């Protein structure tokens, strides 16, 4: 396969992810809405006790990340590479290319990232994996990006995930 056949795949992947970033709607008052492109996103809302969490608070388990690694290698690595650095077909999923793009200032929540992955990946069969597998892969991505593991698995519920912010550095 020549590199010219990879360009549409990269374009689709980036276009899907950027559709979430392109919305200018206020995300604070509601729990679900749609961007001007019609793409759903989840707003960040505080839980009943008013608290939000960060990826720095240990929002996944090491065991979940281990399952996610296996799923990633079987499903995602063909495009995003074994080392998560991306390639001709897809962007990297480690370091600045993931964390800063999906940080609070840009998108804001793990819920939005989960929803984007679930609706656009794998590219040849979006939404084909179970929510558990998507959550496990996301846990692996968090581990690879050096976010600490915790005692509870990453939730599979988009509204719960919407309460978790993505921040490039631990909050002070």
C-alpha cells in the first residue's frame, strides 16, 4: 500500500477528532448537546457533591490498562503504531499529540475523548467494540501517557466520564 492511500484515512481520523474541538457552544449548562457539525459531546458538570476529577486522580486500574494494551495492539496499533507514536495513517496517541489536544482548554473531559473514540474507531468499523473495550483502551492510553493508576476501573458511562478532566500537568 502506498502512502497516498493513507492520506484519506488520516484525514478521516483527524476530521472526526477535530469535529469535537470545533464546537463553540457553551458546554457548561447541559449534559449532552451537539456541535454545529451535529457531533454529540458531553459537557463537564460537577457530581452531586460538586466535585470533578482529573486524570491525575487515578481514574483507571493497572489491570484495566493491561487489558487495554492487548486490545490496543490487536485493534489500534495497525494505524497508530505499537509505540503509540502514530505514522502515515493516524496521529500519535502519546505525549503532547494526545494530552494537549484533549486538555481542559481544548475539549475538557474524558467523556468527550471516550465518545470520539467510540464513534470514530476503529476506522473500518466505528462503534464495533464494546464500551468495556473502549474504556480499557483509554485506560491503556492514560497509562502510556504517565497518568497514575488508581483503585477503581475507568467507568464506561459517558456522563461519569464527563466529570473527569484531562490536564497536561497535575493540578496544584
